[in-house]
């Protein structure tokens, strides 16, 4: 209103404009307008202020909207939603809708651990309710989002009221196992015997689908005297360490489904046999088993530091690393005392990632004899028909074999995927072997390993470093071996060895040039080949009486035998 009055008075002014002189006459202008000058200035100031305020409101609104959009976050959890079991991997992902540059994602899992990244995987070792906080940093600020995860304990089998029908648990009076409940409730440091076959079909419904709960046997590492000092096994005069004697009976349809747990099998851990290496698990048959775990997974034993004798295993086993048809991982159980595998047969389907074998996934220090596997073994790295990988303290393998189909990527062997400090004698492989790098009819990759009296009838298919007996060899001595199966690859292909990269030599060894399709013993110029006693022969020259003439460096009177129309075989077969 004030602005209107000022404008009207301005129009009423007697203004004269003379274009030539450019003179404005302001008759009584000052006197008439002066009373309104203050109001005019105020009006103009108010108008400008209103315009600025409106602009600021619009600008702030736009910024608020953009900021709200940039900080819109959500957390998506894997199919277990907000509920998981102890040790179960949980996948979390930050989903953001923003037009700003995000600089960092930080997760606080509520258990005193943190991790960074847009997508993370986490597991909890203890049950409880955990608040997960996600902190997202972007170019103009920080935004938080939270979710809660309930972690439940894996159900445990309750053996508190269980009693065996007979026995006291000593070697002279063992507990008698007649039911699957008896088997579930064995005592770790007692002796047990089966008295009949056991059908374990009901274990598929046990413990909310987790199945049989792996048992512990013979953990003498926990034994201490009254002063709290560790007790050496030879000084321990208590009851016998954990023993299961199957008496030749069979456990069928065992079911275990614990992919988030390690050390999985009928027995999760066996430790410390007696000083004279009596078996802890013996005289037992397992049929139609289905076992799934994380690391150290086997149908019979997850982690082995004991002895297994006179056992047969049939079924399927799946895990991540250290996965075996019978044993997941096997170690020396006390200083220079080896774990024992003797007279064990496996007919299995084994699936894993690294260190996957038909008998043992990972072997550190074992004495293995009369062990045999058949079936299908599938993995990625260190995959073998009998053992995925052996290293560490010396492992010895004798009178053993594999007829398993073996499939993987690198370090793939008909008998062993990769070996170090291993001695292999009087053993063979005869199957289809498929890999990419370092693929061998008997061993994929070997170093500091002695191989004597070993043969391969395996069909070997690979990419690089492919050999009838060994894919790649370093610092090893190979004596009295032969190969007959077809060998195909792309580079470094040999009738006996694909590549040889260091010292060590081959002698008294042969390969069939016509059936292997290879003219050279080695695919590497560095191999040390004793050409006088190592040569390629026609397959017919390696059979029957012809074998004795052309392969005369073999010990046919002691280790090898031959029949008409057949390749040489080992005396124990």
C-alpha cells in the first residue's frame, strides 16, 4: 500500500523533459515526495527480501529432496532373512539409490567385528540377537541403516538320559551299540561294539534337518592329571580311548547336513590311538550315507588323528576344502606317530573345492596301506582319486589304488592331486582324469616324492603339463613305472611326465606309444630320462611274455606278475 501511494505521487509530479537540454524540472518534487521516501525504501527492501526468501526455500527444498534420495538405503539378507544358525554364513548387501558419489561402506555386525564393502558375508559364533549397523559415507555426508539378526544355536542331541543296554565301556566290557541312539551317544573315551546292523534313515529328520550330530572319539589331548598337567597316552591308565568296533556290521542311510560347520562325519574328530596303534574305528561298513559339511568333511571322519582299519564306506559327501570319501583331513597324532589307514575301501561321490580325494581330502602324515577308491571325485584344486593333497610330515602309501573318475582344474591326479614328502609304492590308478594344468595319470604335481612300482591305465585329458604318470615333477626319483592310457593336452605332454622343472630322474619306466599317443617320455626338455632303461614300447610289447622281455628291468620275480595278453600287475592284486 505504501508503495502504491509513493508511485501515485511520483506520477503527480510536474515533470518536464526537454530533449535538447535534457533538463527535468521537479516542481515541488522534494516537498511532495519526501514524506514517502522512507516508506518507498522499506517497500523495496521488503520486496527484495521476499524474493530472496522464496528462492532460498525452493533451493533448500531441492537440496533436502536430493539428500533424502541419496541416503535411501536398504539391507538385503540372504534367504535365511533375519534368522540364522550359529556359524551359518549370512549375506548382506547395501542397496543405495543416490546421485552422489559413495566413498565407503562400513558394517558393524554387533559382535565386536567390522568389515567394509557394499556386499559382505558374516557368521556368528554365539547365539543371540545382533544389531547390524551399516554406515555409508558419500561426498556430502554420512547415512546409517540398521537391521537385526537372530542367531540360534544348532540343535543338540540330548544324551543325558541315555543308557547302553550292556557294558561298562572298557576294552574287556565295551558298551554295546544296538540302535542309532546308542551310536549317537557314544562316550569319547570308552570302548564300543556294534551288535547288529543299524538303519539310520530317521537321522534325516533329526535336529531340524541337521541330521546326525558328529561324535567325538579318543580326544586324549584333553586328559590331565590331578595337578592339571597333560597326561601322555602311555602314562594314562584310565579307561580305553574312544573305540568303535563294528564287528563287521553295517550302518546304512546315515544323514548329516551341516554345510556351515567344519569337522563333519560320523565322527567329527578322532585323536590319539593307543601306543601300539590299535584301531579306534574298525571292522565297520557304512552304506548309502549322505554327508555335507564345510571344511574337513568325510563320511566316516572329519578330522583324523588316529587309526582306521577294515572299513568300507559307500555314499555321497560334499564340502568346501579338505573333503574325502572316508576322511576329510588326517594328521600325525603325536610327534612322529602317524595316523593309520589300513584295509579301507570307498565307493563314493565326492564334491568339494580344494584338496578333494576319494579316500582323504588332505593328508599330512599317514601310513596308508591296502586302501582303494572308486566313484566320482570332483573339485577345483588338488583333486585325486585317492588323496587330494599330501604334504608336511612324510606320508607313505602302499598297495593302494583308485579307479575313480577325477575332474578338476589344477593339480589333478588319478591317485593324488599334489604331493610333497610322500612315498608311493606298489600302487596304481585306472580311470578317466580330466583337468587343465598339471594333470597326471597317477599324480598331478609332485615335489620331493619317491614313486616306485606304480602304473597307470588312466585316460588323461588336460591342457598344460599332462603326463601318463605325473603332470609336473620336481626333485623326485621315479623308478619302475609305466603308463598305457591315452594322453591328450595342449602343451608339455609326455608319455610319462608332462613337465620336469628340477633335479630327480626317471629310470626303469615305460609307456605305450600307440595307446598313449605320445612319442616322448617327457613334454619338457629338462627331464632327466635314463634312455637305456626308460623307453616307449608298443602296447603288445608290454603284455604277456613280451612284457618280461621288453620290460626286463622290472622285478617280475618279486613285485610284478604278468599273464598272457595282460599288462603287468602288482603281486598283491
